[in-house]
């Protein structure tokens, strides 16, 4: 998957999922890490989400966020 927005940060990926950004899939790295590949959305939107997340200004449903963490961990380990 050459296209899409990518991150290796599981918790940031869970935030993006909880923010309704479509996960396209994952890619493996030779280091054993997993890259989460998201739908290529408007650059301004993704930068805003990223800024809010890393500045701790983001708001998502806590249950959705916890569920997305759990789902991504299952995806990584299966």
C-alpha cells in the first residue's frame, strides 16, 4: 500500500479510528513493527487531528477509543 496516511503509533491510530478515519489496512516492517494505513483524507483535516491529539486537546468517546485500542492490538497480534 503506497498511498494513504501512515503511522506506527498504536494509540494515535486508535484515536484516528475513534475519530472515524477509515483504516485501509496494515503493513509489516522488517523490524517487526506494524504500520497502520489510513484513508488519504484532506491534509488539513489530518493535521488538525494530529495537532489536537498531540496537544491533548482531542475529544473522542472514551469507550470507542478503548475499543479501537483493543481491536488494533488484536489485528497486530493475529
